């Protein structure tokens, strides 16, 4: 398994998923203050999680295209296209995970 490049984004994803589980529990559903608090945090994390999930999808597609590139030249072209997308996604994911981090 590859070492995670964006531990802050991975942590945000885990918190996001935990919040979704909490929001589905009867204890939270019947507590408007708790639901509101969790809903706000869920919304805050949404942009980070979305960017991170987009990045990981492109990364996974790139890995598959690289594996297939030896068998089919079209996949080599697709791998090049995805490399450009993955590079842009890394920057976006890093920025959303830590907006104060200098670039």
C-alpha cells in the first residue's frame, strides 16, 4: 500500500464519514442542536472530501491506464492525459486540506 500523500485529507474523510454515521443515529436525529453542529462540520468538510475523492479517482484511473499502456497505445495516451489531471488534483486537494499552507 502506498503511503498517503494527504494525511490531512484522509483524516477529513474519516471525520466526514463518522459525522454521517452520527447524523443517522436516533440520538442525534432527535437533538436539533447536535444535528445543527454536525451538519455545519459536515458542510465544512464537504469541499475537502470532494476534492480528495476526485483526486483519488484520477490517481486510480491513472494507475490502471499505466498498467494497460503496454498492451494498448491508446492507454498510454490516456495515462498522459490523466497524469496532467492528477497533478492539478494534488494541488487542489492539498489546498483544500490546508488552505493556510504556503504554495
